[in-house]
């Protein structure tokens, strides 16, 4: 609003200068003409000087042709093309990094497909895990983030949170791979049971002089360090050849990581206890209870026994699902942090034909810092603050409007984080409340009362 009075003032001064000629009728002196005022009065000279000063105050040199090369004042955004590209990266990587329920295409939509512009948004869903080919264990898995046959149950899911839920519900007790008489393991068993998962993660069990040595623990330090998850802005798939490799094909190396992507993924697997699956019922205990809950025609089971067995199984399965749902909150938060740093393809470099990779965290970092310092600009005069210093008020206002739009984006990110914090705190509150819920089991007191 301050710009409007300034413009009006300029117009008034310019109009006055047109009519402020010397009306005395006397010819101008030579000295008067050399001053550059064309025979105008002293008042006119002052007015012209004031207009010139006002132009300088507003950032314009009124003695220069605005189309000449000597005019350095810019009327445009200081880096319109770069800002637009960067904001496009921010938009794409934001949607691509949001962990979604990728159990099916319909379930993974950000908005209904019939909504206007839905295809643009929905096509970006699950980009981080889709680009990593998460549900595949192909030969390229050493360079990307995928499921691991050491831990994950088949059929492999499209996103890691769904896979974690499947692992909780579908990793059987080790007794399912025992002989019928429980005398030993069944060599023909192909189930990825609880003990097999933990053995796969540990690998060959070290002896008493090795398990605490640095050589043995060297590759584990990075996988157990939370900075492996949080520090990088864009995870690299470059393989680390300094990590020791085993040459013995008969030796199980365990859960290893060869690059930043795998290192961060393994940290999440350890932090979420995916390497130590929840203990499900033994095969014999579940079978015995199931025979009571669903008796055959030849079983002598009373209705009371059947009802009690059904209640026990239903209660257990319900609580197992509650545990899986509540666990998915923490698991989803960690994979959300990981997903923000996974590379997403944003195009192809026309010069080198190499893919342009970015991540949500990298895009946000660039958007937040390039005005403070742009490392790709060699000349200090091309830094944003120097360009802004030489820009016109109109350019400054355009830059302010652009910054306000970016601030609004940052506020949206804050609301997303607050929503996750609210979800996490609500789950913790529910868990604490369940520990003090009233019990309906009156025990012997109810039996004694009914007997009286």
C-alpha cells in the first residue's frame, strides 16, 4: 500500500515539471543553459532535483535510459527459472516421499481419481519405494532399498510399513519347523520362522573372543547409529568398498549394508525390532485350542469348552492386531523420515543424459538456503543478497511474494509433523489407558456370590 502514494507523488511532480517553465519572456543565459535545465526558473530546478532524488530513493536513476546497458536495476525476479524448478522439485518430492498404504492402487490414492487433477498427485504416490523397487529382490537390490529375504515374509508388499505389519502377523513360531515329536528341526521346513529370522540377521555366531572385537562390530556401528537415518540429505547408492567382505560362501554374513540407503534401512529394522519378530503361539498350543474352538464331529467337546476356546483365540488374535496397528505408528514415523531422504528422479540432464536425483529433504534444504549462499554461483556479485541490493522495489516485492509462498509451504510441513506427533501421543495415551482399564473378570467372588 505504501507504493501507491509514492507513485502518485511521482506523477504529481512530473506533471508540475512540465508546466514549470520560466514565464518572464527573457532569454535564458548561457550559464543557465549549461546547467541542463533549459531556461527554467530556480523553482523548476529545485523541482527537477527533487524528482531525481526521489527516483534515487526508489532505486531508479532517472538520468539513464532504462533500456540501456548502463541501467543495472532489474524489474524481474532475480532467478525466476531456478526458483520455479526448485519449487517444482519441492512439490514432487513432497508427495513422492509421503508413505502410503500401497496394498493396492486405489488404497494408495491421495484423492479420488475422479477429482480434478487427481492423476498428477496420485501418480506420485509411493514414489520413493516404487523407484527403489521395494517389493523386489532383484540383482539390483544391492544399490537400492528393497525387501530382504532374511527378514521379510512373502508375498512381498509394495511399501515397508505394510511389509512390517505382515512380518508381525505372519512370522510363525519356531516350533512350526520342528518334527512332530519335537525331537529336532524339520530339514524340509521352508517357513521363515522366528528363530530363522534372528539367525539370518546375526549370521554366523561369533566365538567368545570375536563377538566383542572391533573387526566383528565395525559394520554394525553404522547400522545402529541414528545419524545414518537423519544426517544425509540425499541417500547415496554408492557402494562402500571399505566394509570387510567374507570370502567364504558357506559363511552367513548376516544383515549387512553396502551404502547409505541400506544402512539407514537396517537402522530402522533394528530400531523397530523387525530383526526380532514377536513370538506367536507354538504349533501344538494353537492346534490344541483350535480343536476345542472348532471341534470335529468325532470330538467330545462341550459347548462351554468350545465357547472358552473361541473366546481365547479371538481375544489373542484381536490383541495381536491391536499390537500391529499401534506398532505401525512408530514404524511409519521412522520410514517417513527415511522416505524423505530417498532419491527421486526429477528428470534427465540434457548435457550428460544422467538422471537428476533429488529428495524431499534435499529440495527443502536448497529452497531454504540458496538465498543465504548458493555454492553453484562463483561470483559473489551473483549471490542473492547482492542481486537484491541492486534490484528495483518492484523486484523486491516479487521476491517477498515468492518467499511468502515458500513460508506457507513450510507451515504446511509443520502441520504434517504436528499431525504425526498428535497421532503418536494419542497412541501412547491409549496404551497407557488400556493398562488401567477395569476388568470384568470377577473370578471366584462371582462364583461364591451365585452359590449363596
